């Protein structure tokens, strides 16, 4: 502490804040232009619908919130005829109409902006308010351009532009626009054509009547080639077209190209998806129809064979009896395959329907399933050994679904099991799940085949001379049944040592 007689240290002077330099007119225009470009970028990426995209392109070109042209038109490239066909136009026919158009457009934009501003007064958290604000801004950006194009479209302009076709390729026969488009394609980007140049071109008269003055033209290209022809003028504004307009149009058409690529990719994916759905439905209908038509005569064949074997028509010799038994056995085998086809067709057609899940006793279902496999099990002298360590809890599924799953897994184990082998069935509680494992000691599955075995009609050995019969749909039925009822399946296998399929269900 200093003595009172001493003077205190001087307080350092705080420098006065530097006065802000006022924005210049050029800076304001630059900031405004950047805001506009950002809005246009957001508008073009707001839709994947091609029709909406064409509307947004036109509205962006003529709006004062966009590129501020007076009139604009787009033509879509047709690959079959190698020509641009007029799609839509937007704008006014007179200076007074143009001014009224923009006043109404400004009012429409202000109304949408007011909806966004109203969110500031909402009683919600900052995070919720920010999310709502962003959502409403995106929605307003999209709806403003669509509304602008639909509300202020002039039927006369659209009628003119839709009658225009400009050919992009040169040919022996004369065609409107061939020389003009050939010249336009040589330009690296947008090009400004003066009134005199257009008048001397081979453009159709109705298009020249629509856009008689100086206009900016640009061909929009994507990876697929030319897609759009964009045309715009400034007929009702004092500022003439110049180099800045060409730069802006080049940037705009680059953004349009990206939006077109996304929209066309989405359209192609949707068309592919719809085609696949139709093909899938056709396949299901075909399988169901063919299976039904096959099962009817097979039932008759089986019935007649049983009549003969039962001696109802007359006594059979031992040789005749042996032949009839073979006919009946092969008929039963074929009936089983037809039933499998019907089952997978039924599963395909019912994928959207939810089954009635309920508590099911798996041991009881297993006991009901095993008698259906007795003939096949006895033929190969395979022992089926359930390992039961009570209590076995009920699981959430449907009795029919579980019975079909167990049947196909046991049938698969018997088919690929070794002669005189065994199939072991075990139950294990694991927290909230029950694991039901079916293990055989058969030929096993190669690691590369573990993933595709659940695909319909997949065969590990697809040769016509293969040793094991079957259509390759049993495991596909198992997987579809599990997917419908909320179960899971795991498979562990070793070639020559056997396979274990484990189905997992939640405990009831």
C-alpha cells in the first residue's frame, strides 16, 4: 500500500471505439445478390418433382426475389426426336401488367414471411422454435415459387411455347431452330442474342413474337446430355442485358442441372421400384395360379392311387402294388412342392398384413409337427431327439407360423442329414428370449452359401443331376414367417459336420 502523500498511478486511457463505416451502395448490392443466390439455391433443391422444378425455374427467373427478368420460357429435350419441345412460359404482356404482377408477387412473399415471423412469439423452447422456423422457411421457400408460377401463369404464353419445337441436330431436311441451336451449342455457357440476330435466325415466328427483343439463352446439360433450354428477357425494365446477366444465368443453370439430376434419379428409382413391385406381384399371382391348377389334378391322382392300393377296384399283383406305391409316393412329393409354392405366394401377398401375435407353447407345436415328417424320417432312419428341460416358456408368435417354421427346418435337417443319423432339438431360455435350436449331422453348408440360402428358389447345387431334390424355398418360407411374426434366425454350419439353425422368439 502506497503512502497517502504519493499520487495514484494514472489510469490508462481506453481508446474510443472506431466508428462503423457505413455500407456503400455496392456492398449492399453485393450482400443482396448473395442472399438472392442463396434463396435460389434453396428453392431448386426443395423438390424432386420435375413439374414443380420447371415451375420453380420460371418463377426464379422473373421474380424480383430471383433474377428479375421480365419473361422466361423453358423447353424440355426430347431424346426420341432430338429436339427441344416448349413446356411452359411465365411473365407479362405489358409494362403495366409486369408491375402489377410483381406487386402481387411481393405481397405473396410478404404474407409467407409473416407466417415465419409469427413463430417468434410462440411459447416454446429456443430449440423447438428454431426447428419450426427452419421448417417454415424451407416450406415457404418452396411454396412461394410454386404459387408464383401457378397463380400468375398466362395461358396465352403457355399456349405459344407449347407449340414450339426446336431441333438440336442438323439434318438433310430443314427444321426450325437447327442453325440457331447449332450456334448456341458452340457457346460455353449462356449467350446474349440481340433483336437483329434473332430476327435473322431460323427460329419459329411464334417464339419470336413471344420474345422479340434481346434475350439470354442457355442449354442446361447434365451427365445424360442436354435437358432444358432456358430463355429470358428484360422487356419491361430499363436496365439492359449485359455480362452480369450471363454470369448469373451460367450459375443458375449450373444449379438447375444439379436439381435436374437429382429429380431424374429419384424418378428413375421410383419407376424401377414400381416396376419391381408389379413384377413381384405378377410372380406371386403366377405362382398362386399355377399351384392351384396343379394341386387339383394331383389330388385326383392321389385319390385314384389310394383306391387301387386299397383293392376297391380289384386285386393288384405284387408288381402292380409296388408301382402304385411309387406313383402315390411321387404324387405326395409333388403335392408337397406345390403346397410350398402356394405358401410362399401367400406370404408374398400378405406382407402388409400383420398376423395376430399371441402366447404359444413351442413344445406342443413341435409335437403336432413331428408326425407329418414320420415317413421321411423313417425312410432315412434318422432319429429326432427333442431335449426338454422344463419349464419351457411360451413365446410370442402364431401357432400356424411356428408349425410351418419347425416343419421346414426339420424337413431340411432330414433331407440333408446322413442315413441313420440324428436331429437334435433343444430349447434354451436367454433373458427375455427363447432359443430353439435344430441341429443335424449332415452334409453342412459352405460359408459362401450361408447368406443366400434364405432366398427363394436358391439351390446350393443347381445342377439337374444333383442328389437332393427340392425347389429351394423351404428356408425362404422360414425367413418370411419369422419376419412376419417378429422372430429371428441364426445358422452355424461346417461342411461335412452338420448344420444348426436357431430360431429366436421373445418370451410371452
